[in-house]
C-alpha cells in the first residue's frame, strides 16, 4: 500500500512527514538535509524555478523574482492584498485572480502555482524517501482560513499532482500529534503563532476524540510582523547615512538580517553586529532583548483578543494545558505572554516547528487506512456563513464553530410582486452587514413563476464538507427549480481581511445592530405601506371614510418615522398601524374566504413581520444550552 | 421498505449500515434528529447521553473513515455525518430542540413570520432596552453584567416552563403557542446577553 504523507504548507517554512513502519510519525529531511523547506520560490528569466533555501538566498539579490510568504496571497482577489503584504512584488490584478510578475517580467504566476512549486518539491522528496510515489496527502491550513483560502490550497495540491485526502486545521494537527504522543485527556488550548498567521483553538480530548470547541485567530499576524517592525527600526537607526527610499534589495536584506537578529535574541541577551547590505550599505546593529521586546510587544498583544474570544466561545474558564506551535512561539516574550494569558506554563515537549506536520502525517495515515478506531477528529468552521438579505443585512445560515460537516437550510420569499429572479449573495464573516463580510459568491436563481410578493418559497441550502469547503444550492419550492453551485470565490474582500472583520465586528457591534434593526424595520414598514395601498385598492369599500382617515394618519406617522433613524420609533409606528388595521384585515379575510374557498392565502398585513427568514436558524443565533 | 444499494438485502428500518453487507446507507425519509441519535422524540434529554451517542456514531460515520472508499460511500458518509452533526447541534440546545419538536408536530410556528406577536412582552422589551441604553450611556460595566445575568435567569426560567409544557401529553394540541411564545422570548434574551457582552467589551477597549 502506498504511504500517505502529511504536509505543513507554512508561510515561512514547509515540511513533509509520514508515519514510518514502526508507526511513528517522522518529518523527512528535505532541503539540504534539513526538514524545514523555506517557503521561497525563485523564477529565473529562462524559466528555471528554484525552491527552498537556494531560492531564499537569492531573495536579496533578486527580490522581485523570489516569492516569499506566498501563503499571505492565497485565495485573495484583485484589490484584496494588503498594502503591507504587497512589499516589492509586481502584481497583475486585471483578471479574477491575482498574478505575480516574475522571471524578469517574463512570467505571471498565481499564488496557487507558487504554492504548487513548494508542494511539488515536498512530494518529490517524499517519493525519494519512500522509493515510490506517495499515496494520499493531508495539507494543513490555518484554522482561520476562509473558504477561498481553503479552495486555493486544495487547488495548489491538485496542481502539484497530490491526491489531497483532506485539509486539516493546523492547531488540530498539532493537538493530534501532541495528544497521541502524551495520551492527553481534558481541555487544551493550541496557541499557534507562525510566520504569517495566528491561530488559537480550544479542544476537548477524550478517549481519542479530538473535538474542537472553538477557534479564533488572525490570518495576518506572525513572526514576519516582528521582523518587519525590527527592520524598520534598523533602517532608521543603523545606517551611517539615512536613506529615504530603500530599494527592494536593501529592504529584503534588512528583513533577513532582522530575522537572524531576532532569533539570536531568543537565546542571547544582546546582539552587536555589522551587516553588509546591497548597494554598498552597511548596517550597524546594537540591540538588547529588552529593546526588541518593547518593539514587538504591540504585535504580541494582538493575540490576546482572539484568545479570549476563543475561550469564551468554548465556554471554558481554564484549560488543562497549552500547546505551543509555530517558530514565533520560541520568542521568550511570546512564552511569557502565553503564561499570563492562560495562567500556566505552556507545554513545549514537542518541537513547535514540526508538530503540525507530524499531526498531518498521523491524519494522512489514518485516512489512507480507512480511519483509525482509536482516533476521531471533530473540527469546526471558523467563520459564519450567511446570505445577504434585503437591505444589505446578513442572515447567518451556519454559525461559526459549528462542527463540520454541517448543513442548514433556510426559507426565503420574494419581496416584489411578479418577481422572477432572486440574487443569492453568499458571504462569510461575523459582521451584520454584507458589505463588511467576505463575499464568496453571487448567483441568481431564475425562473421563479410570477406571483404576488411573499408567496414564492425559495429554499437556500448550505453544506460544508469535512475540509470546511462550502456548497450552496437554491430551490424554488412551488416549481422545483433548483440551482446548485460550488462556491468558487469570484472576488474577495475590499481591504479588510477575515481578521479585520472579526476585530471590527466587535468594535462596531452596537452601530451595526441598530443599523441592522433600522434597515429591517424600514423594509418591514415599506412592505406594510405597500400592502395597505394594494388593500385599499382592492377592498377600500370595507372602510368608512373616518376609518380610512384614521389609518392614513397612522401611515403618515410611520412614513415619518421611517425617514428618521430611530428603529424603535419605526417599530412602534408599525405596531400602531397594525392595531389600527386589525379590524380591516378581519373584514378582508371574511370577504375573501367567502368569495373563494379555493384555499388562497390572503395577505395578512395586520400580522407581524415578513416571511423573509425563517425559524430554525433564527433560533440558532442564541447561546446553546 | 428499503433495499441496500449494494447487496440488495431488504431492510426493515433505516439504519446507518446494511445489516448484511455493512455498507453505509443513505439517510431514510423517516429518520429525524432524534432517531438519528437513537433517542425518543421528546423534549427531555440527557445531555451526557446525547454526547455519548454522537461520538459513538461519529466514529463509524465520519468521512475520515471513508476517505479511500468508493465515491458513493464517500457521499453517503458525508450525508450521514452532516445530518448527525446537525442533529447534535439541535438536540443539545433546548431552544433548537423545542423548535424542532414543534416542527415535527407540523406546526412550524416561526415559518409565518420572523417575529412572533407577543404584545404583553413588548413593554418588558422596552424596559430591557432602556436599562441597556442607560448602562451603556453611563459606561456602567457592572450594570451590563447584571443585565446579562438577569437575562440568563429569565432564560433558565423559560427553559423550565418549556420543559413543563412538553410534559403535558396534549402539548401539541394545546400548548404549541405557549411554547412558541417562550422560544421567541428566549431569542430576545439571547440577544440581550450578546448585546450586553459586546457593550461590555467595547467599554474595556
């Protein structure tokens, strides 16, 4: 049987591991005898491609043609890339996918292709070590990766000729390696600070079941940020003569120097060094650990919020252990921070650089063999999946931290009379308004038979598979018209990334909520007013002029409130209109029932709000209990 | 009556696996969230029992067990595991469980409208909102905590009331509206708790 492999496709370094004949997970030596393959790809003008340490060495000299930290660009659309990530690269953002111009401008590659080069290299080494082509493969992703980023990773695997059995969340992989190694039981936190991403997951380990209770993080936070702030300081203070606009080569070399200095300060108290930079520049460095820590403290502090949120979402006050993952957790300041956050000494028995790959290998091996009786991973989706409703508000369909695979269906109806199409806008994120969430896909359900508003029944179903990838289908129930799409993101975030979304969802929570209510009640007000106008036209004779005038007065009040910004006022007026038209509604009901016993439903405008979203998932927004 | 898709054996009842050839089977039309977990269709559940069954079933149904199986088995495992996770999510939360029971009884009360007419509750809602607004305006963290705590007490009381309703053997004819009204109120308290927490968090920053 071919042997399955596990791959940790990291921002800074990538690794491949497998479970050996003696049933132990092992990382394979890959790059110049070391297990860590730098996630660097160099494209030469003649078409040659260099991967790993050799490529990284070329980075200062050939900065534009050497792609580092490509993971930050995965699943990103045009306009999606953060300014600080753009660095020195040249982007082509004319198509639906971002491309990088490399090879002296001769070639344009997508981040998926760049990642595939790294994966291909790992695959080749695994094949060399095994003496045959590897079997299935598990690739790890940050737990906090959204649908688009997961899709991109899976595509890269396929492009590299790998049989991707599963995408596995990095903290879950680490917990798997750790839990099996230590036979751990209880509630654990995995604090994963890598080169470019931060993830924190809370898991319950019980008799071989690894159940993820919650996850949080920031897809733009990691060791790279330490290097960036340090490089800025070095350039500002370490040069004999200040330069205004350092070239890409100088920047690269400075960042590389910053990384080495930071790593040295993990064990040393101070560093004194002279660093040669391109263009004849020379950097004089004199730095203590305390100075470095003061510099990176703000970056480290950004892990606090997501960690607290994850603990709260998991409803645990205390954990039995904290597992450290990612090279950046070697930093003494980070360890102190973790100790303070969790009130205990973190576990460091396993190498934070390799633990994810080891876990991936264990999972790959299990999958290849049709699962293990003694191990079960139950993972969750990191961000809620929803659909944009009338007025731009998001109706969440599957809530974050739901165990995957998961599905949910929600009923919707048409808003206008004779409406034959419905735009389904699929979004991911926690914010109340669709424009603040990540847009995953947009499609139109067509062919709804013309009916009065509110009669058509459209069902939208979301299904998330075990990789955390979404499939959406929409169905019109009266005709059975069905449309199904695999969500392939057409474009991504404006500028905010997932992390930004979460941070903002907390910062803007109140403003969102009242804005959301206001929109909803305005939509409802519109519906009532137009339903009443229709009713006056059809059954105006059922009212005396005095009754009619009283209702008109209420409608005028409602309209005035709708023009304002106080949703409570709109709501109060709606209730007042409802009360004033109750009698009218009853008379109409009687008239129509008498007229036609055919079972047609009368528009009950005196009833409470619209059948826009339904039931089950509304309830689901509450806390479980 | 069903036939196994693989060995064509006749099955009396829908089961996850064919008793004869052990191949995974599609979810039957008659299976609901309770039967999927092998539990009686009732409001009262033992949380530990739900968890235990969920884990046992997950072990055999999870797509991890079928990663190398043929396409049809992979699809069926995904379908079963998805339904199992959905069932677990519904049954462990009393609100979802109650709403689901109402739906199974043929009264999808929430289908008729997003909010539920509850005029008596309106005044109380306004009081909560006002208390919240005052606490926020004063930047009064402890008051927000107290509001959330009070809302949690109301939720606990509602849960007990809903449980009592379901104890009545005629609940599906007599008490559907009482239950639905309480679920609607529970949703309101859930929102209060979430809002109070967010407001509290924004005070800290």
